[in-house]
C-alpha cells in the first residue's frame, strides 16, 4: 500500500501529492511546520505541538488552514489511513500560492501532512549514544518560530556527518544555542541539569519542556542558562531532546568523551521516564 499524504483537503497516494511551484513555502520558505511523534497509534503531546503551531502562524500572520479540532481529526485520520503504530506526523502550513514577490500576500494557506515510520521506543542510537561536533550557529535570528528555513541546520548536520559524527551543536557568541534539530542539555559534575534558556531566541522544544518537568519531579536541580562548549566538555553527561529522538544521550562532544563513552545515568533515566509517561498516558497530554 502506498503512503497516504494529506494535501489541501485531500488524502492522496504520495506519488500524486502535488503543490504549486508558486507556493510561497517552496519559493520563500514562507512556511511553518510541526513534527509530532506517534506511539501505539496515538499522537504524543499534540496539544502542545498545536499551541506552538498557533504561535508560529501568529508571528508570521499566516492564517490557520482550518479550525484546530478539524486539524486534529485530519492528523488522526492520516495516522489511521497509514496504519501508523510508531513514528511521526509531519505537518506544514505555508502562506499559500501567490505571484513571486517579497511582500507577504493575504492568500489561503497550503496544508500538507505526511507520516513517517520510525521506531521511537527502541533506539539503537539512544542505547549507544551519539557523537556531536560544535559549529557556528549561522541560522537567522527568529529561531523561536518553527519555519521550514532549515538550510543552515542541514549544513550543520552534514558537516557533522562529514566529520564522522552524528549531529552538530550550534554555537553563537561562544555559547551553545541548540542542536541542529534538537535542544541541548548537560549535567554538571555537581548533578545540575543545564539547558540554554529560551530567552536566547531558540525553539521552544515540546520534549524539552516535558523533560524539564520530569527532572523537576525527580528532584533534580535545574538551571536554564547558557553554557559554553568548554563547560559541556567538562560536564558529567550531555543529551539532546526532540519529538523524533525523545532523549538522545551524547557520548562525545568534539574530541571530548562524555560519561566514559556510554549514555549517562540521568539521560537514561529521563528517557525511560518520558517513554513510560508517553506509553501510559497514551499521548502525554490531551490531543486538542
Ligand atoms: N526538530 N530545536 C530545533 C532547532 C528543532 O528543529 C527541534 C525539533 C527542536 C526540538 O523540539 P521538539 O522537542 O518540539 O521536537 C529543537 C524536529 C523534530 C524536526 O525538525 O524534525
């Protein structure tokens, strides 16, 4: 069975899914997106993803393509039609189709959604931990908006792969901002969990927020503040968070081996707690 893609009100086979070449998402990256994970056929923390979508659309004055509850129904329908048990739903809203121009036209938005099969619960990468390099953060300044302008992030990821690593942590003014597609965390040798504060113009990660909540419940000391690559090298542990990889332990940053080259205990614990909550609650929070 071919994958089913949602395009502007229609469910079509992926080979038949088309948008206009004049779509501003294609021409200008005038588009925002969300990626939500699916476990046991249920969307995870979807209410939080849609709240962030609302913010992204609002910041760019892009219209909602339909009322939120209808969008939720279509996301669930897409999961069903693709028989997706575990993986991701990708959702993208563009400003719409208009003659190419640098002003922002008032047109009807484009909505595209598809699913991806991905093992979220079992992850060989998370069992082993990943290696990251640090590289300058050359992205634009509105990183708090989840836009599809992902070229700088893709270049950073490719640089990491070319260097034999798995991902890149991005550095601005001497401090780590985030990973190429995830939020960055370290655990200091005193056991303090540190993640850059959202004040720095970065994505408000849904997984980051949930993991900070779990860490708080566990009684961990938390500091939301910037840290330098040097501080990261000296840390007891490091990990990143995202909807697609949940909590991903980092075992090497540049030439520095972290936590003896194996995932650290706090990263492992937070990953296990997050997945337990996700499975037990069938989606973390309500899906509205
Ligand atoms: N990326 N920071 C950046 C730059 C991201 O692209 C992402 C997510 C995150 C983590 O956010 P969340 O926990 O809400 O997934 C942080 C998604 C998964 C992607 O682009 O595929």
